[in-house]
């Protein structure tokens, strides 16, 4: 009888050990999986709070549209739109498709919280940045350039004229004027500068647009361009 009891205890202990080994516990200190923003090295959002609504992979660009359960949203969810790659007519059309499907995030005061559009692009004809800026303004979004991202050339033009904009961490926004190197606006060419001036005036009004344009002109002879922080 004693041997039977001893054997039973051994079997019980073995079964408990097996259950413990087969059901590993997640450490409360383990990092939460993140959805990293396109073009960033590490910045992102918790995957368990994100829902991807759609994405497009083009030859030279990628876009993605997600919603985020955000603490600022008393009603609805926060839209997160990401753009990475070359700005051209096809990529702008993809971006517009995502912006056309934005939802509403309403805070506790009943105010709309602007969706965020993350930009990572250092390629594209500068004048296409005017179209980008018009899109960002039309849909009332916040343009964001964050850790690891760069927004230059056409991207910088669009960023500058967004109604709300922010540069976070070590993100970089640079507007070039070395048009002779096919990498920005050429200050000596009215075909380059007049559309830029008109865009600034339309986006920021006469006073704000004139100030923005005059500040841009001070970088005409700089190979480093105008770095915006």
C-alpha cells in the first residue's frame, strides 16, 4: 500500500512538472510587440491597439493605413497613415485613397483630433510637393516625420504647408534649392520659384506665405538646404 501511494505521488509530481513545462508564462516585463512606422528604425505603436485597414506596395513606394485605439479618442479611433518612398503621381494617388477613407477621433471636449500622416521620402520632383501639400491640407491631417525618417525635396514642400506638422526624435525635413543638380528648386528659375511662392501664399495666407517664402530664399546658395525642425 505504501509503495502504491509513493508511486502515485511520483506520477502526480511528474504530471505537474509536465504541465508547467508545456505552459510557459509571459513575463510581465516582456516588451509589447510594435508595428514599426514605415521608414523608421524603431518607432511604432502597440500591435494589440492597431488595426491595419489597407496597404499598397508600389515599385518605389509603400503606403499603409491603420487605426489606433488612442487615449485621446473619447469616440472613434485615431487614423495613422504612413508613406515611404518616391513621390510621384502613382504614389500620391495611393496616399489620397487612404486619406479619403479617414474616420473620426473625437476627444472628450467634442473636438476632432487630426489623423497623423508619417512621411519618409527623399525622392520625387519638387513641384509634386505642392500636390502633396494640397492633399495634407484638404484632409486636415497632421504631418509627422519621426525617428529614422527623412522628408526632403518634394516631401519637404508638402510638409511645410500642412496645417499641423511636427518633427520628432531625430527625424529630418530638408528643402533643397540646388536645382542645377536636379535635387530641388532652382532659385534662378521663375518656373521653379513662382509655383512655390503661390503655393506658400495659398496654404499660409499672404502674411504667413510671404514670410515662409522669404525664409526659403535665404537658403538659395546653401548646398545643405533648409533643414526644418
